[in-house]
């Protein structure tokens, strides 16, 4: 039931303070009717002592404290979901911005859904093949996992996101696999890039895109990932799809949190971000997983650009506590034209052991461990060479040095449209390991060396 109030006390930036409101709910949607008759939407951010604080979706130009009407809907924000959303491009409010027909209105779901109940969670145990060697072999993605990508300004995380979205599939399963992609605070050129690339690769037909632009209201950036996850939950747990959710850029999301917190005059936490940012981020990240009795699943890949390339910054730091590992992109690799520039030594997938060697080939575990160790030794030797020169190295050391170079140019580097199967990636790995003496391959079972080195 709608309730109208003409008791605006104050307009402070994007916030409107309304007096005499007794029963407003947190997150309740309101309609703001300006004296000119123009209508805007807003959301209740805070309520107490008879005053409701409303965040306006858009500019507050034209609002006054005498003639503006605030109409409370009595409902929180809901999204009408249906399978017709597949193949469509929507804005940060869930409204179509492509040239398609109007969406068929389906079931309305509250966008502020709760994280998955730990008791209902099922242990993930399926391998997702992304077609990218540095991920599939060394930092394996598991169905139902939440695994962020830590990037920096100027690095190709958007290109990596599109490649993962277009190539990913659940190996050994014929079940439907779809992508829900949410971009927050992006430019118009970036929005055009995503739409063009998804359409060109054919991924759009099995995807739902939510695009929030940099000039859109801050509150929309807070809503966008929740709309995307609500859509993903419907597709996964009602329609039995395996859903990959990609959220970019979570740094823009957190900046909006800080902006809204500042407007509300909250006491800031670390580096000016709200003290509740950990809780807020967990309410997003924990909406991923597999559930007992449900065929579908939600796998989440949040992308964030680390401010000043600082991995200890509050955004990547808190994200790392909540999620199950990370992919870290390297500016050093990118400068040397190695893309995708995944720094495999800083990256980690904590759930990889659930599928490596079980849902993949028997030699996968040993090969992965040997590649890590050999590459790490090769990188250490590069630093030593800078001090003593290459002539001071032993023959075996020189082979490790060559291995590190070849590993970066042949294994990590691959084209943005190059889709390698796990067998293709393991074949390249064995070819690289053949550069080292057999006695150095201490992490691989001898029978696997006999069986697969010849194939390499």
C-alpha cells in the first residue's frame, strides 16, 4: 500500500531526509514526485526516530522541501526474471538497452537475497575448462567456486573476462552453461566493447549482460551486482543451468560504497571505506556455490583493479579473505607482450585439489606442481644472473633459465581467441618439461613421465 509524505526536511547531495515516517523498511523502494511532476525513484538507506534517509536514483535537481512528494511503496527492490533474459543487454536497473523486444515479465524476486545456507551447500567437484592454460592447469577453476581476478589499471582484465565467458564449459557434462555478466562504472566505449565482443564470439546468446555506466548514479552500482546474482540464482536453482557470474569492476563498486557512506556522514574505516565493507562484499561473494538437491550451480569471477597495484589495499585484502583464491595479473608480463598476463606464482585456486587428477587427466597434479617449482626456480635465477652474470651458472641452471622463458612465451601466452583443451595445455607442459633433465622432474611419478613424455 502506497504512503505519501510531503515532509522533506533536507536534501543533502543524493540523499533526501523525510520526517514523520514510522514504518519504512531498509531497502524499500520509493517514488519521488517533483513539483514539476517529474518522477524519480529512490531507495531507503536508513530509518529511525521517525526520519527516513532516501538515496535518489539520479540527480536531485528540482527537489525542494515543501512541494516534493515521497511515495513509499512498501516493497524492497525486486527483479522480474525469466529465461527470455538470455541473449539480452540490460542497464544497471535491469531495463533492456539493446534493440530487442520488451522482456516477458516473469517471477519477481527480491534482489537482496541471502547468501547460501552453509548447511545446504554441496562440495564442488566439477572441473570448468576455460581454455586458458595458466588457469586450467595451474589454478584450476571448480564449478561453484568464487575466484577473483586481481588486476591493475591498463591491464587486459576486460579481454580476459570476455575470453573466459565465451570459452568456459563444464567438462564431461552436457548440461546447459550460461554467463551472467555485470559491469559497474564502465565507460561508454567499454560498454560498446563488451556488447560487440559477446556478439562476435557468439557468447551473447547464452549470456545476460548488465551494464552500469560511469555517469550513472552511485546507488545503481550498488544494485547492479545484486540484480545479476538474482538472475543467476533463478537460472541456476530454478532452471538448472550452470551459471558463470563475472563482476567487473568491484573497485568501482567499493568506491560507490565509500561515496554513499561519506554522503551519510558515516565514520570511515580503513582508507575512508565503510567499516561494514567486509560484510557488504561477503553478501555478494557468498551467493555462489552448489546446493544439495539442485542440478544448477553458480560460479563467480569477480574482477577488481587494485588501486596503486597494492594487493594489501582494503578491497583486494577483504576480497581475499572471503573468496577461494585469486588470479593475479602482472604488469611485468604485459609489458613483455605476454597475454593473458597471469602471474601464476602469485595466483592460487584453493579448491583445485578437488578436481585435479580426479576430473582431469592422471598426470595433471604432478605436472602442475612441477611447472610451479621449475618456473619459480627459473625466475630466481633471473635475479641471480643480474648480479653474477649467466656465465657463472651451471648447465642445469641455464636449462631452468631457458625453461622460464619458454614457459612464459609458449604456455602463459596465448591468443585471445585461442581455446585450448586441458589435453592441449598438458601437451604443451610436457614439451616444456622435456627441456629439463629427467632427474629434475622430482614432482612427477616416474610412470607418468614414461607414459606422457613420449607423447610430448
